[in-house]
């Protein structure tokens, strides 16, 4: 008997969780449950994290968490509990298998069978945001080498263990050469350790265009957090419906299984929600905890139910379906088919399935790099000034150790030789480089800021400009 933690969540969450538990019991799953309260009720009690200390303890103790969708209240500084859980528990990988069930679930892509492996802990989802001026806010995109190494190696390991043939990396390193460039470089490095797996890299926009057009050309996709969020929803939807896909979130110490859709409060309590996504998550969970025969029995019965045209409202099509089923009727139909296999949809066998596992990550020893401070980007708040006039004021800061090299506005070079057509806000990046020598000292950097105070220049932030082993580690201005 395996003890797991469950959360029924909000909106349709309790209905689809009850349906899933009913099905697990009927199929003979050997499970015991610790239920915890999370989500809207906890948020509105004054807990801005949406989860109590006792709930955390149960989840960490049992290490397996089956979660229904939750609602995050709008406004009030509430943080997404999904993101919090993934990051707090070190669940660095979100894995979403998506498959077409055509023609029984409508899809333009009958051959679609893709697994999206999404980095879960960093990128823009670090949630580090600041308002810097009256007109400009920023969000910091953080990408780390350990984060890239963990998710990319897991994608290749998943491909090997699940007889997948190819791993495709999606990034935008033609624009974000430092952050996405690191992700791409690590992918190229790690792919060499897996010579039997085909590897390729695509820019995320054209890559997704090709996924939408020819998903049969893809197998496993690995990408960073924000792109992965978008990619996985697109793939699930073109497979048939976001409401049909489950996923798991993997770390070294715990695994969270969940439906990928939201809490759908508009249909809550109406007995019409499709429980398929949470059922799929439960099937993944059963394989993970060593009950593959039960998982196989449930999955084949679910496929037979779809094949027989018994469909909930979200996938019901008069020309394809034989019955419009409620949540309860759909669940009972699956239970009636336990032990049966589909005749046209491909039956599954989990006999040789391996538990979802992860080798402990061992940080590689980073070779010492020669780090040299070349200058500093000083960000300035100034409303209604022209770039040339701002440059005159900034040059008063220079002294004999630094010189103004460039001014950008929203990343576009506006000085020297900027264009009058470039629209400027009140947020200026002003680049100072060391004058007549190889590097700038920290004392000189401080002196530069002191000069800014003296000249009444409103500095809002700074970013140091480094080279590592002689290689420039900062971006040029657009148009530079």
C-alpha cells in the first residue's frame, strides 16, 4: 500500500478528483491518501502562499502528490501556488506527454505523439520584477548552467528509457545570446553523450510553427520555462484538447502529478467536467510508484471509452460521439471497461515501464575563469529629454577613468548617431567603459556613481560589464 498526498483543489477540482479516486479504487490501485487543503480557500484565509505548513509537511513526507487544479485569486499580491510548489520542492522538470486520439477526439494531426520537457525553476518565472521609472517595468530572465544541465540531461535520459528517437531544443538565442545562448550551448554539449539519440536545435518561433504544421516530425522537445509553458499547451491543444493531458513535475525528492488545465469555475458543480487530464496524471503516477499493471488497465479502459464515443461536453462532436456523458457517466463508463482493450486506438503496455526517476545532480567543477570588469551600464530615469542632451549631462560624470560609450532606450542605440524616429521612454541605459586601459576598478565604479549624484543624475540601477577569459559577457545595443 502506497501512501500519497492528494489535493482536490478548486472549481471543478473536487469533481474530477473524486472521479479519479473512484476509478483508482475500482481498478485495484493499492493506495492510501492524505488529503490537504490548498488553493483559494487557503489564500482567502489570509495565507498569501495558498498552502499551510501542515500541507507542506504531508507532501514532503509522502513524496508523491496528486493535485487537482486550483484558483489563484486575482490581485492582492497572491503568488501562483503551482510555481511555488515546483520551486520549493525542487521539481525542476515538467514533463507532459501529448498524443492524438484521432478520429475519436477531433485533431488535424492524427500522428501526433510528443513529450514536452520543460525547465521548471528559473527563466522569467523567477518572478523578479521591478518598476524602475514612471513608464518602464522590468522582469529579470535568469538562466543558470546547473538548471540547463539538469533539464537537458533529463530530456535525453527520458528519450533513452522510453525508446524515443529524437530530442529537439527550442530557444531564442538569435536574440537573447547570453541567456538562451547558454541553454543552446549546454544542449550541444550534453547531446554528445547520447550518440544514439538524434538531436536538433530550432529557434522557438519557427520551431513552434513547424510543430503546429507537422507535429509528427517531433518526438521529445526540451526548452526553458516560459517557452515550455506555451509549447506544452499548444501541443496538448492541437493533439485534441488541453483538457485531455496530464503531466508530472519531477525533482530529486518528490514528484507532483497534475492536470494541466485550470479550475474552470464557470462549470464547477455542474457534473460536466472532463476528468481525463487528472486520470492521465494518475496513470503516470501509478507507473512511477510501481503499479504499472493497474495503470495499463485504466489507460486501456479509458482509450476504449473514447473509442466507443462516450465523450464529455468539451470533446463531444455529434458526428464522432455516441453519447454526451456527464463527469460521473464518463467515469462509470471507464470502470465498466476495465479489463478491455481498444480495438482501433493503440493499446498500451506498461510491463517494461521504469519508475520516473532521477539520478542525483552533481554540479560539475567549474574551471576558474579570468573575470575582468570592463565598465558599467548605468540606468537613468529622465523624462522628456533628448538623447544628445542627456549625453551632455552624462559626460560630466566621466573623469579621467571612464568614458560614455553608448546610450540606449528600450535596448535601441539612440546615442551616438541615433535616429529621431526612435521612440524614447524615460528609461535610459548609459554605458561607460574604462578609458585608456583594460579594465575598471570597483573604486572607479563607485566614483562614477558619486559623480552621478553630484550632477543630480537619477540612477535607478547598474549592471557591471564583464569579460570571462577574454570573451565579452554582455550584449551590444540594438543598432550598435
